[in-house]
C-alpha cells in the first residue's frame, strides 16, 4: 500500500509533458525495438519506472534525430500514440526554464524567445548608436579600423566582461542544479559487483566529450543522419550544427587571442587582416553564417511531428541572434576603414550583448544540459545494471 501511495504521489508530481514521457518510456521499455538507435534507449532499459529526474535526463539525452519515430510501430495514428522526439522536446524545453537562473528570465524567454531576442538586440544597438551620436557624427572620417576610437577599450572590456560573467554564472547555476538532481554516482552496486570508486567511471568524461564534439547521436543510430521531413535520412542537420558550434568556438578563440595580444604581448588593435585574431574571427564568422542559416532552413521545413511547436520562436530567436552576430561582425571587418564603421560597430556590439544576455535561457543552454546528460550516460554505462533482467 505504501509503495502504491508513493507511486501515486510521483505521478501527481509529474507535469503533463513529463507524465507523457513516462508513459511512452513504459511502452518503449516493453518493445525495445529502438534499443540500438541512440543513447536514450540503453539508458531507458536500466529503469523500470521513471521519476522526474530520469525524465529530465532522458529528454536532454535525446538529440531529436527522429529515427525512432519513423521506426516505431506504435507511432500515431496507433492508439498508443508513441512519439518520443516530440514528447522529449516538450520536456527538454521545460528544463531550460525549470533550471534557469534567475527563474523569471527563463520563464520570460520561454514564452517570448524570438520577440525578446530581437527586442534586446534592437534596444541595445539603438542605445549604442545614440552614444556614438552624442559623441559626434555617425558618419566620420575613416579610422583605419581603430574600434577603440569609437568605444574605449576599457569601456568595452567592462561592459562585456559584466555581461559575459552574468551568462557564465547563470549557466553554471542552471547546470549545477540539473546535475545535482541527476547525481549519477549514487546508484548502488549489485551484489558481488565491481567495487565502487573512480575506476568505475574511468574514461567517462572523454567519452562524453567525444560524443558531444562529434554530435554522434545526430547520426540517427546508424550514421546516416536525421529524418527531417520524411523517412529519408540526411546529415545536413549534423553539418549545420557543426558549422554553428565550431564557428562560435572560433569566434571565441579570436577574442581570447586578441585579449592575449593586448594584455600580454602589448599589441594594440586594430590587427592586420592576416593576423591570427582576424583569421580566426573570419573563419568563425563564416561558420556562424552557414550554420544558423542552414538550421533555420531546416527548422522551417521540418515535420511538425518531430518537435515542440511552442519552442520554435525560442529556437528561431537564438538562430537569428547567432546569424546577426556573424553578419554584423563581418560587415564591421569589411567596412572597418570607411565612414559608417562606428554605426556598424554599434549595431554589432548591441547584437553580441543581446546574445550573451540570452545564452542561459534558450538553445545554447540545451548544449550545456546535453553535455551533462551525455556525461551521466557515460558514467552510468560503467556502473553495474541493478535490474539485470533476462538477457540484460
């Protein structure tokens, strides 16, 4: 009786989307046809029931490739109505706001992602344009690419240092809350199992990093890619994700190298077009044009059954900010020795600041949470399976 009451309390505690994932996982756990498709299904088979933490873990482990939906004999219009990618997407979006810090900003971004992104970028860009206008004309004599003649270096460093620190702290708090709920090393070993300790998780971090950097599970479980519109497999989603991620990292590397030049080597901007910061930034900017443009194209064309329609504004808001960051950054580089440079720089900095402010609340957060889920999966695989059912 007590066990039934505990299960009833757990069912009540689950939100609508979470309860739906739990229902579908019970069906999938009985079928197991998709067990080799991705990390979700091996993780699922280690459980007989699914609490809130399990559901959040599996939802962030899901890469929404769509393969299981097209393979499932119980998918709609079957009465079981199993649609794992869509159910997981609903819960995954919920976790972004549930674990967000401050919570109010997470809830606001979830409801109005696209509007908030565009409004923040436009408002900040307009504010910086007004600052430039107050100091003189928006159109000026060519400055030979000297951005610091428009905005002093220390001013930029302070503004973006504060915004970047806020984004890092907010993301760190969010993922630490998620990880604390998961606690992947608390599982008790089975009798006569291997001893607990670091040996049981050796290599887990390396496996998780490799899976994240290669986007292993966007291969659809067989390496042929995702199902975006129909039963056909395509690798374009994986490629556009790679272009976006590595483009972002190259731009971040360019900023880090420029900081090293300024503070350590005492080399002041502007830097030559052939310098390392400019080359890294240019390559990253091109990646951040191709990747987000491709992801938006796929987002507009993808079968609605593959995701959560309510999240599309949030997704598109993040994509739009990434694309605008790259577009305005490359525009500043191309026209850095012309009279509109100050105007272009103000717009670019406003977009970048809006991007940093919204990083903890949208699609960027999903990458952090997914890495945490991949790490838990890698750790969990190295632990004894407490169920040990039949052929398991």
